[in-house]
C-alpha cells in the first residue's frame, strides 16, 4: 500500500485514537487523561466497537473529541485502520479505552521520535490486574528493531502505548485487519523491517487487565490454543522476513490477513474535527 493522493490530505499534528468496547465506566477517564496532556493531541477520535447500550451521551463532550461507532463488532484493528484511512494525520497516538495515559506521554514520545528519527515510539507500562490490584512495571528493549533481528519478533513493545507515524503505516501496507488479536505484534514485526521503532524507559501508560481481556480469556488468552497457533504462524513469517533482510532479498510486507472495510456511524463530531460525516 502507498498513500493515495486522491485520499484526504495529510494533516499536521497528532490524532489520539481510542478504541472502546463495553467499558462505559472507564472510557471517559481514558479520554480525560488525553485531554490533560502537556502537549494536547490535535484530535481525539473515539471508536466504539458496537458496544451494548452505547449512545451519544456515553462519551463526554469536548471540542477535540469525535465519536464513531461500528455497526458490527469487528475488533480494534479494523477500527484503527478505518480511522487512519479517513483521517490521515502525521502521527497517531493509540490507546485502549480502559487504559490511562500519563500527562507527559505524548510530549515525551514526540520528543523521542524527533531526537532519534523514529517512526514509532512506545513506552514502558504499568500493568494493573483489576481483580487483585496487583501492579507490575514492564520495560522493553530501547531499539525494538535490533531486538527483532535477534530475539522474539512478537514481544518488542506495546502497541497501546505507542505513537505511530502515518508514513510508517503506509510503508508497511496497513494493519492486519483480518486478525482479532495479535494484530499489534504482527504490525510491529513488519514495521521493524522498514522503519525505526523504539521504546522509551519512562512509564507513560497504566494498562488495566480484566478477566475478560483478550489476553486473559480462555479462548484468546496468551496460553490458549488459538493464540499459540497464530503466534507460530506469525513467528514463521517474521523469521522469513528477517532471513530476507539478512540476505538482501525483497521483504514481503503484506499484512498477515485483511478483512473488508467497515461502516462507521458518526455519533458526534468535535468542533475541531474535519473528519467525514458518514
């Protein structure tokens, strides 16, 4: 995929993309953490994945905040791909609706991207298991791309703590929209072949873990047969890309699987928004 000149013009600045599904008691807290940034995003785009009981009054009103809703439940990766395609900003800040950004998150990630000429920057995170209150801090190797060449190509950083450039998204051919889970790791593995992906050591995101989170559910959790089988396939493709890089051969950057484009209904446009009214 390359950027289509006939699509909407690339806008300077950062769009924060918040994916939401059935967390009405948390989504506004996540949004408020973005509106409290020391460097405000230029737009906050909330994407609801056909949640039960979702309505116009679910999301707080703010000039920066626009809200869209999928007509069917499709998973976060198809939602994010839709937003990037129709609202092409220079940068995107990715966040789940049950996570909280530190006030310095966007400012520090943008500074790191500028200083190190990076296409994607992620941070250290603090996991919180909601059922017990237990917390655990997780850091990642500073140079994710170097780690990709020698280590586990599916554990390089946390997508939900990232800022991502539109240029990198276009260069790798977009997101694997056919995946319900692990689409983030699959994207980063491809991105490391053609871009610069780094991690900063400061904790810029609180990540809440629920029993029904995709990483904990019996059918999709980290130890589930479905996830293990998918990771074997993703690892094989990642290893093939690394071998091609080392051999000076053409690297296959096609997404693992793709799904048809989705329809999103406009729930509310922020007064600062210039996005489509669908």
